[in-house]
C-alpha cells in the first residue's frame, strides 16, 4: 500500500469506493408529506461535491407513521419515490459519487416536532402528531405518548414496507441500502431489553429480540439487487446497565454477516434518556474495533471524528475500515479535500472547481 490509508480504495460487494470517507446520514426535517424538496437537492448535491467516497441519504421512513417528525423524508408511495428520483437525478448530473439510502422506522420515537422547534413528541391529537407503535407499550421517556404494541399483523406490515421501500430504492438507481437499527428507533427497540418486553417469539432471549430486525434484513436483502450492498447501522450499547450492550452487538453482527450483510456502521446510544455517555473524540471507536474483530465484513466508525490525522489513525491501525462524518461535513463540506492536503493524497474535484487548488497544495487535484 502506498499513500495514506484513508485514501485507499475499497470494494463493498460490487460497489467501488475511491477512499474510506463516508458521509453519514443526517436528517434535515425539510420534507413535505414525505417528499424531498429543493432543500434536499441543494444539501445532498453540495455534499456530493465533497470528495468523500460515499453519500448516505438521511433516515427515510418506510411508512408515514415511521417518520421521526412530520417533516421527515419517506419512501412509501409513488409520490415519495418521484421526489427522491428527482433529487437523485439532479445530483447525478454533476457528481458520480455513489449514494446509499438509510431506510428507517422511528417506532416509539416518531411523531416529534422539528429539533429547532423543540423536538418534543407530539400527541396523537396534535395536527402534526399520530399514534406511535413499538415492540412493547413503553414510552421513550416519562410523560410521552405510550406506543401501541405491535401485533403479528403490524409486524408483517412493517416488514413488507421495508421490502417495498428497498424495491423503490433499487428502481431509482440507488447504489445501496442501509437499515437503521440504531439510536433508539424501531429495529433498535426490538433489540434492547429496555424497550422490548414481549413474551412471544420476538421478545425475551437475545435470539428472539434479534428476530424481527433479522427478518427485515432478510426481506430487504432478498429484494434489493444482488450486486448492490445492504448494510446495517447499529448502536453498540444503550449506555445503561441491563440494556443492549457490546456482547449482544457482536452476536447481532455475526448473525447479520451470516445472512449476507455487506457492512456494519457502529454508533451507540439513543434508546433511553437515562443514558450516560462519556462523549469525546473517538468515543465510539472501541466499539467499531470490537465488531471488526468479530466479523470479516467492512466496519464503519463514527462519532466525533473531526481531524484528518485522527481518521487516518482509525483506518491505518485497523480499528475500522471506513470512517463516517456527519456534523463535521456540515461545518466543512470540503473536509476530504483538507484531509487529502494534510495527508498527501489527491482528490478529483468537478472541473468547475479545479481553479480552487491552493498554491501551497499544488498537486492536490488530480489532472
């Protein structure tokens, strides 16, 4: 290997990545009735010029009631599919960056206000609220709406919706799918004993709590084109004693790998307000390192990764195969350019931007 590890190519299934930098999914709360708007075209198109290897579209609900908020993007009917296709087509006129979509259902964390308007959960009688569903009738915090426990019919309906959304994602030409089983949303709610207190085949033992997320994965993998990757985002721990933890995450990761999962994106937390997280640079990297030691598929590290040398160390030491950036990319949308300049690699900007090459970094841009 020559050059920095962060800028080495990688292939996931048949998807070729030019480096190890991923743009993580970031909700924009700017959709209308699930349809992406001009904001998404500008936001995602801007990030597609960044020089990263892969762009992940924000958590996209597979059903209207699966949205975190009334302003979330969705992929459940022809209208939401057409809006996504328009956004994707606009970006791809100018960028060849591969694009994934994160498919999600918020479960008991749905029916919320936009973050900048308070982010509180809205009751079913509110004009922008609705009745939430979850594995068990347990609210995410005290004083919020109690979700309806999902019966067998609702389980089938949600699994069908994930599969249908994956089929729509394939039809509009997305390069891959990521399933959201992290941050306290529905699939994570099934995994954690704090939110899943069912007494049927979907609750109790670890195998039972993993059952529904694995069924959803199987449905999506079966319907999404075989040459394109399907990955999973997980929370490695709830950061609460008695909750979902790293040992269970390792078992889940191995079960996913056995079913053909192509990559695992390792985050943490988000399920319970009582979580006590020791936040700091690289605070989630040890979880990625442990998952990487347990599986043979690519592992993504995320969480307060902000500096090029920091990202290079994560990849070069083998703690993870890729790094994902979210807020750091919002603050500095050309972060991969800066990383290439600092680490001695090259990037390939659009022709319209090539005049921006700084004199002190001559040779940064590929000819």
